[in-house]
């Protein structure tokens, strides 16, 4: 048994900020109230240096929160200087909280916040160690899930996330490596480590980790006031943004593009060279610019042109063997978001190209799909249509892969298995069957079984799945098709493994018949309408409309079902 230490770690200033007024909406009224409190001596004095670390951190956090809410950026700078080695973590937390709760900041104030002086990274804080995936018993409640970094493009396919293939006896927790040697880290230290890793992974290689939050603030601030003053300051140069320095101009471009101010960003966008190859960083920046233009463009033809140009740039970086792995990985990430809106001709040609040969880009794409599916499935409020689109994208991608490699699965085995289990998880949730994810860490709304049929593994995909996973994945595909009254799809999956010694064909056939018979019962409830139950304010469950009626089967439906049943029984014999 694994025990978690009871004692809480020493609270940091960044942790203490979560319990201050920064975690509440910052409206105009809140700003005025904070300025009044500041004028009347509301800024608490710091306790003596021999006070407890928790008291020092809490007081410092309260001072910072009051100064930020009042818009006193000079005072905030002084408090940051006093934070010493914690300054970067404190500033990052402040910006994150403001991005969530600010309702009053003006564009030029965002620039004031983005240009505070921070100590050099080397002396302020060391880079967090790469998180390690550790399996622990499900009796220990794992910390809240966070999005993990993308897989590097040169990753070994065998190192794909085995957590997705785990059974109900294990769960996954991400913790710092040092804590593994002695004990499990506490929940707070786990969250802090994962958050740091996520920030570094979420932004492109040419964007500062804080820029995403700055851009969120600027996007909201631009709706409250003119950006004219901000642009004038950027043109003159302020801090690490704008001016004549190429790096600062590039950083200003990244900020404006991320804030969806692409027209304002164009003067800061360095042109692509007419001769020779552009750097991966510049091509990524141009790709993001075209993507931002496409997002705002209303004319379909112009939108498609910018989307295609963006995809061409990302694809060029992803397939460039001379580019750094981090740049290629980011390009694959951006490209995976664009693929659903690109023309079928472009996507088919691209998939055929990246799945040929060694397929490094294809491996990264499959890993990206698998990680996104895992994250959405472990997000309580994830949207049904978003998960369904992803399942369909996975099916399309696997079809393209198998078109290229045929039966020579080789290095693609791990990716094929992970994506098959991702479908099985969604299907089992839809069918009301057990899944490995705890109830509080899975989607609250399942995808309807009838919508999953087109995304289910076909015969080729089923035969490509590892033998130890083939039974469970085939069972999910058959049950889903039978529940959706699609016996032809269910029989196709059954035929694919009819002579396979790795599966129990009797169990598969039994599942097909038992699930399909639900559709032949004239008294069955309609699972999507009449059988839904409502809980009242008194805690009493009632059935919608007071019962569960259903329409009787028509004569033609009965004849069709009997004919299909006869054909099915004949083939099963």
C-alpha cells in the first residue's frame, strides 16, 4: 500500500495568491474599491522576518493582490523585487488569475503588466523536471487531471502512453521524479509541476510561456478601449516588445496574433525570404498569422486560402528533417487542429505522404490524436460533438495509415492500439459498460451509440490491433453497432475475427444477439427521451411524462428484423 504524507508542504506566495482577491472578478467597481483601500492604508505591513513562512507568504500575496486590483504597477514591481527567487512563479500566477477574472484592464495596462522586470531565469527558478507517469492503485485518489505536453516528434513509438491501455486496476498520476524515490508527492506539488510543464508545452517554441495569458488579457481589453496608444508604444519599443530590435518585433507580432489582432500584427511580421529557406520559427509565425486571419475572415474563398497557406507552412516545418524537434512537434500540433477544416484533397495527399517511409510526422500525429482523446475522455464537461469529431478523425487517419502500410504494421502498433482503446472507452461509456476512468474523471454525457458506428474500427483496423486488446475492442465495436440497430456493421466486425484464436468468438456472437434484441423489443423505452429521469428539488426521481411508453414495431420492421436475424443465425452456425 502507498501512503501519502499528511503534512502540507510549505505554502508559497504563488499558492497564497489563489486565496486573495485576485481569484475574484476584477471589475471597474473592484478597481475603485481597491484604490480607495490603498489610499486609506489598506496595504498591510510585512511581519517580522522571523515570522512563519506561511504568514510571510500570505501577507505578501495580499499586498500583491491589492496593488494589482488597484492598477498600481509600480507598487507591483516593487513587490516582485521583494519576492526574490519566487518572482517568476508569482508573476505567472498573477497573470493566469487576471486572464481568468479581469474585466477592467485597458490595452496599455496589459503592456504595463507584460513589461515588468523579472530576475533572470537561471537565478530565479530552475526548469522543472520532466514529469514522470507513475501507476498507483485506484484506492489512492489521483490529483486533478491536466493536459500533458505533446509527444516529441522523434519519440520512440513504443513509448506512447500505456496509461490508456490500463485496466480498471490502475490509474495514472503525474508526479515529479524526486518524489517517486521516497513517497508520492502531495496534490499541490503535483499540480504545480504539471502546470509548469503544461505552460512550456502549450505555447509554440517562439512564444514566451506567459504570452498566451497576456494575449487573453489583450483580447478582452481591446473590446473596452482603443489599441492606438498600445500600438504607438509598441512602435517606439517598450521592454521586450516592439521597437527596432528584430526579436522584440517578433515578440510583439506573437502577442498581437495570439490576441486575434492580426491586422495590427502585420507590420511586425518579418517577410519570408524570396530566396533560400526561412527558419522554422519564422514559418511557424507566418502559419499562425494566416490561421488568425482565416479565423476572422467571413468570405469562404479567402478563408480557405489562408487556411491552406497556414497548413502548408506548418507541414513544411513538420517534414523538415533539419528543423529542431520542438519546432516540428509544435507544427504537428497546429496542423492537427487545421486538418478538419482543410479540403479532402489536401488532407488525403498529406496523410499519404506522412505515413510513407519512416513516418516520423505520422507517428507524432497519431500520438497527438491519442493524447487529445485521453484528455477529453478524462474531462468531466467535455463536449459530445468535440469527442465525436475526434473519433471520426481517428478513424479517417487510421484508414489512411492502413492504406499505406497494409499488413506491415511494425512501428505503428502502439499507435493503432492506443487509438483503438480510445474508441473502446467511448463505446463502453455509451453502452453503460465499465470503464477504467473513475466516475468523477470521465465525461458526464456519453456519445450516442448510433453516432459512434461510423467511427468504429472496421475489419482492417480490428485485425491490426494487438491480440491482447483485440477482444475488448471488437466487443465494443460489435455492441455499439448492435445497440444502434446496425447488425451489418456488427457482423463485419465479427467476420474480421471469425478464425482468430486470440478472441472468444462465442462471447462476441452472444453480445451481438443480446444487444440487438433490445431493438426488437416493442416495449423497450426510448433511451434518449422517455426513459430519462429527472431529480426534483426534494430528491425524488420521476420519469419524464410519468412513464416510459414507446411506439410499437411496424410490420415492415418486424419482417426486416426477422430476415436479418435468420441470416445472422445461419452465418453464426
